[in-house]
């Protein structure tokens, strides 16, 4: 077992007094009275069992024991300051994000490079997970969640609604003809047929879909994978257009109908409401909202 240490407060006072060789000057540095400094030194001397200062008429001098101790304390406090400075610098420069997989893989990861170019002083560490972050236990600065925007103890900033529409590759789209109807999609392979968003979309489009869950088809359970399969003409996927603007713009994906199925849920940026919002979090939130607005044409 390591030997016990004296109170840190007495060590800090000893360090200041050893540098100034004056209790009054040490007190001014530490915002303490001269009497309080003298008291802390006396406590340390009692703990050490030896005198650390020799009192003189115009100040103090280090005793032999104090002279041996002073450089040791100076090095130890310098290492502590360096350690905490490094920790704070890391907290200021590294932004830790926990985001749901769909948002991470389909939208955030392809655009993180743009954030880094705009803010090279901030490094991003991304944790892709569906579990709810425990901000009290995990070193996460912000989360990107799906829900109604109400999580106890968290500030929630709305960033994106959830909307879905069928998409497919250009080869498969050609089979629909020039003026397709929503029901025509049922003549093509359906990706993830049990996905409840299919039922929502067909209902919103005014088409009878039947028992889609009973249909055979690829079940990928990931928008990223479903989009890849759709681009390869493997079937029609139900996707969020906001996540695939580039693919739609380049024609790798085709959205044959403008109708969208919507949800009461949305994507939110969340972080503890009791904390002061760090600059890096506010910078990322502002960038995220601006980027989404730009891509939406707003």
C-alpha cells in the first residue's frame, strides 16, 4: 500500500511559499491571508514531523528538509498541471458523437470530411450504436437519436424529419414505363417487404399493397445495404430521400413518385441539459443544421 499523502491544500501552499520565500506574497497568489498560509505550513510541518521553513525577521528561508522537498513538489505539481491541461485540450479538440447506424452510414460519414475541412481544429470520434448513451458514464459529447424529442435530462435539438419513399436503380425503373402507378411497384422485387414503412407508403399513395410481409424478398434491415441493393437493380427499397441526395442527383437511384410516408418521429441532436454547451458541440450542431438545410434547398 502506498504511504498516505498530506492534504493537497498544504502542498499547494508550501509550493507557493517556497517560490516566494514570503508568506504574504504566497497568500496573494493563492487568494489567502498571511495567517492562513502560516496555518497551512504549520499543518504540513506537523504532518512531516520536521520544520520546512526557518522564520526570520524579514521573511522565511527554507530549512534543509524544505529545500529537499521544494523541487520534488514543484515537479509533481508541474506534471499535474500538464496532465490536466492535456485532458482539457483533448476535451476541447475531440468531439465524441454517438449516432444511430442509419444516420451514420448513409448521411454523416460521407460528409464528415466537409466538417473537418471547415473546422480542422476539431477531431471527430464516431460511435455507431443503437443503445442510448449514458452521458454520466460514457465519454460522449452528443448523440443523434430517433424519437419524439423527449428524453429526461437531455436537451434535444430537432434536425431532420423521418420520411420514406420507394427508390430503385435505373435499370429496374425502366421496367415501370413512362407513367407508372404506385401499384406497379408490386410487379417488381421488394426489398425488406416486412418493413412497416411499405404499408405506410402504399396507404399514403392510395394503393392496396396486400400482405407485403408474406412476400419473398431480400431482408437487409439497413437503409445503407438496401440502397446498395436497389442501385444494383436487385429490387425496390423504401428509403429516406434526405440520405441519398447524391445518388438521386446522379441517377444511381430513381425516386419514381414524389409521395412520402411521414412519421411523428424525427432525428435529434441530444446532450445533457445541465451542462454548459461546449463550443465544439455548438459548432457541430450549427454545421449539421446548415448542411441539411443546404441539401434540402433551403
